[in-house]
């Protein structure tokens, strides 16, 4: 893949490594290595998710540091990993669905848009948006029940409804939610999860495609001004960044895209979290609707209450995006059928 970066005057191009699409992957290696790598990433980032969830369900605003200090003081380090076992069990099948939908859609839409004569940058952005959308919808089929259970476990020490917030473990929570509310209890907030994660993923993958191109353009301009610029007879010279530079650009682009996505979608995530955590039979009342949840948030802290947990979510999405994309690209390279062609 070549990327023109410095305009016609310099004639510079960046020669990027070829993209690895769905047909090039060894599927068994892809899913096995993916399960191992992303489980490790989930373990590292899980405490940030716990802090974000605690902030979103709290009726009074507490900073991220105060929330973390409170959890560790009252519950120890284990408090930062409440619900992790349940989350990890769901991460593997959810990630498998996510990666399959992502790669199949990106490959199919990318090929179709190029055949229609759409310019490559636009085709890449459209394929990325469609892939993010389909991957999010597929993953939520598994992830929503896991999210409901793991979030109940995350907040049960601070929940104000004793009858519904004391679970022994993930299996006990799953059984009791199913007994109390039926299957719909496990899929509480599913529609809102789709409204949250599908646009968020589409936005993230589109932003990532655009920011990556912008970062590469900046890199090419910098190289042209400071590097060895020897062009003869208007013949384009080619820049070939090493693997470390490629990984750095991917990480920076992912972090920028994650920050943009977090800023836009945090209010939806806050509402979704409250819908999933609140018990449907609390004090004999039905679970609040979306409108009631929004009114409660506004009453507690104004419209800015919808942005509770923004700090941890911004950090989580940026760090997760950086580690995810570098891990994901590395995974795809490891899983190619003919690795010698992808050095």
C-alpha cells in the first residue's frame, strides 16, 4: 500500500505494509492467539472499567482517584477485579464474533466500494464504518448478558438495594437475574447497547482510518523536510517505515480515535449502565425507562451528570484502542497463511 504524503512538489510516497484481509488469515491460529492476547489486554484494563461503572451508578459525583481509593480501602485490590471472571468468560466468544464480523464486512465492503469506482480513502472510511457497525451488533449478542452480570458484581458493594445486590458470584447472579426477570433481564439495555456501541464502533473505525492517514501525512512531511531528500528527474522516492514506526503510528491514531469516540458516546454509555444495573423488582417497582433514567441523572447533577465516568472511560477507550489495534495488527501478521510474504 502506497500513501502520497507530501504533494506533487516533493513526489514522496510512504510504502506501507500490505493489508492482511480475511482470506489471508489462518482462522484457527487467528482465534486461538486472539483469545490469549485479548484476555491479557482485558485483565490489564479491567480496573479502569470498574471505576467507570462505579462512577456512573453513584448518586453523588466522586473523582476517579477518590473512587479508586475508596474501592481499595474497603475491598482491597480484589475490588478492582469484581466480575472479572464473568467478563473474561464472555470476552472470548464476544471477541470471536466481533473479529469475524469486522474482517468479513471490511473485506466485502472494501472490495465492493473500490469496484464502484469510489476513491481509496473514501472506500477505506466507508468499509471501516460498516465493519465497526456490524462487529458491534454481533458482539452485543453475547456481551450484553455478560455486561449485565459483571456490572452487577462490580457495584454490589455500593448498591442500595440489598435484596437484589448480594450475589455470591457470576453464576449466582446469572441464575437470580434469570429467575427474577427471565431472559429479558439478561438483555436489559440491549437496544440501548446497540445504540451506544454500534455508532461508537463505526465512529471509532472511521476516525482511526482518517487519523491514521493524517498521521502518516504528517510523518511524510516531516521526513521530507528533515530527511535525505534526493529526487532526480521528478521520479518519486519512496519512504519505507520500519515496523516500530508503523506500530507507533497505529497506536497514536487509535488513541486519537478512542478519545473522540469516548467524548461523543459517554452520555449513552452512562444511561445504558444504569439501565443494566438497576434491579427491575427493586422495592416492588418496575425498572426505570430511558427517560426516567435521564431525568434522575439530571436531577442528581445537571446535564453534566450524563458525563460521569468520562475520565476513566476516556482513558480506558484510549488505552484499550491503542493496545487493541497494535495487538490486533500484530495478531493478523502472526496469523497469515504465508508469513514470509508479510515481513
